[in-house]
C-alpha cells in the first residue's frame, strides 16, 4: 500500500507546482481546491482500509523506506500509524476548507497564494508521516517557507512583514536547537531512523541537554510561555488563511513532535527536574492565555490567546501522564486527551478565525466593542458561530468536551493543585468567548451598518457548516480517534518505563 502514501505526499506538491505556474489567476482557487479535495478523498480512502494495530518499529500498512544517504545513515522513511493518521486526516480536512474560505476574496497573485498553501500541506504531511529524524527536520523547515510568504505578503496592515519575520526568526532559531539535539542523539545511535533514535545510549545529563534543545523548537511552535511572544501579533496581522494554517494545523506539529520524538528519546531527563518544570510552564500558559484573552477587544487576539491557553492544556496533559508513568503509574490518558483535543482544537480554531473574518467584513473593524446586533439580521451565521464557539468552550456533546475532561483529569491525577488550576481554563474560556459572542451578536448595534448587512454567503455557509458537523460528530463519537491513537500512545508511554 506504499502507493497510497506516496500519492498522499506527492499530490499537494504536484498541485502546488501546477497552481503556482497557473497563468489564469481567476481559476487558480478552483485548481487548488481540486487538488486538496482529491487529497482529502485519498486520505479517507486510506482511513477506510487502515489497520489500527501496528506502530513505529513494526511493519506498517502504509510505509515507504528508500535509502537516502549511507554517509548520514538516513533513509527517506515515511509511514502511517494511528498517531500519524489522525494528524493526516486533520490536515486533509482543513486545507480544502481553508482554501474554500478565501473564495469570496480578491487578491493579487492568487495563483502564488494557493500554490504556497498546497506547498504548506506537503510539508505538514511530510512532518506527520516521517520516520527518520533528518527527514522530520527537513519537512519541519519546509513548512516555514510558505507560511512566511503567505503571512508576510498577503497579511493585513503595514507591520505584517515585521511580525511575520519575528515569527520566522523565533521558529528558525528553535529549529536549529532541535537539529543540534537530533544530531547529538544520532551520534549515539545506529542511524537517523526513528526506532534507532529511541534506542540511543544517552546518560541522564546528555538526555537533559537533548530534551531542552528539542523542546525549545516545540515550545516556540506551540507556543508555550515564555516562547509565545510572536504568536498574538502574527495571528492578528496574518491573512485569515494564514492564521488558520498556523493555529489549526502548524501548532499540531509540536503536539506530534512531543509525542513522537521528545518523550521516547529523553525519558531520563523527564524523570528528573525537566518534566516537572515544563509541566508548570504549561499550566501557567493555560491560565496566562485565558486571563489575557479576557481583557482583549480585538477579535483575532481573543482567539490567539484562547489558542495559547488550549495548547498549554494539551502540552500539560502530555507531561502529566509521562510523569505519572515514570512514577510507576502507567497511563496514556494525557496522551489520549492531547490527541483528541488537538484534533478538536484544529477544527474549532479554524472556525473561530473564519467567524472573526466574517465579522470584520460586516463591521469593518476587529474591535468587538464596535459590533453588535448581528444575530437579528444573520441568524444562520449566529447558529453556526454558536456551535463552533460551544466546541471551543468544551460544552458536553461537542468535540472539545472529552479532550478537555481527560486532560484536566490526567493533570489532577498527577497533582490535585495543578489540576484545579488547569480546570480554570473552562471558566476563563466561558468568560472571554461568551463576551466575544455577546458583543458581536446581541445588543442594539449600529442600525446604519445592520441595515445593509446580509446573512452569510453560500461559500461561508459551506465552510462553517462543515466545521460545525465535525464539532458535533466528534463530540458524540470521539472513540474512533482514541482507538486510532491507542497503539502509538502505548509505545510512547511504554518507552518511559525503565
């Protein structure tokens, strides 16, 4: 079945080249959407025949392993296990919706814009399927190139390039530390193959160095306090599609990296002081993001800090279960909660950024204090916005509930105090998200503006309705995602037992 995996990897790349050089800008969006939809259908085809059992180090159903460099002992090694499949499906669901969300917009050089989105998809799929450390790093860096151009060239306001360059520098420097860490592990391993990196012979001191080197790259990408400085500005001034890619999918690279690379490679470091320090940083990020979101009036900044808070919870759950396992209480609950909330967060944050974009187009401002009364003239938008908002709030029977519940429980099992503090994320989220919704949708509003406002268009309805379906569907049926991740998480957390 290697042909299916090869097609999944190459389709976005072929589509990127084809779209980039498409001479008719008028139809470049249709071409890009076509390639992304074919990729999505192929991804669901792979899912339909997917064997949930095998994971890293075992024979995978979808796998490519081609010699790349004997000198570097590195192969072009790709494979899909349960963890990869979850991220692959998320990517292939969101990219077509992100492309579709831009159909009502006119922009210069649109063929280049859509070509870069597909190139971004190619890089993301490479990250999520790579089973070689050097290949993982290569695709990690590939994703940085298109997103810098997307946000820097098509962003909003005059300072977009300044903030995008800041993001580029943060991410690139963090990636260099990760490369240093991977090379150090490689020098104590048989090759760059992932399973060989897992079996490296490193002392506690060496693992501690590797832990912080690799964690820095992931902490920037999440981001985790105090490496978050780039996030709110970049999310705010990027084009809506750039914000969606950054928050909806690119941040999940760090979730994937923590589970796939950091935990199995550095168990001794996590068992020392490093794991506890990072857990506290993550819990602080949860509260910090929520409190800052409460005082924001810019719609995109509210979503940016909301994302920061939710991402902090995901990372905290991963480390809470790791620390419990290292203490002899084997559990994968934190990993399960992280995976399912990462998937839900991708859906929800893309929806929220699109709702913010729709609000901006109707009110010509991102300041929620200057909005109001939209529910009376846009009932379809009000309902779909509410469903996606409920998912972000973690309301029962929506996609955000089960993940948040499992994560808070896993943190509480490790430390009741940290669990209670983490639980405040739900209270804080209710405060800033309901305030956001109330300001925009209710109240009197400007009667002159409202008199000319129409409900959402067919394109807008299609995107929001699709996302709302996933909010409800995954809230009612979360088990398939947990089943997919099970074997991978057992290997990851099992590697901590020594």
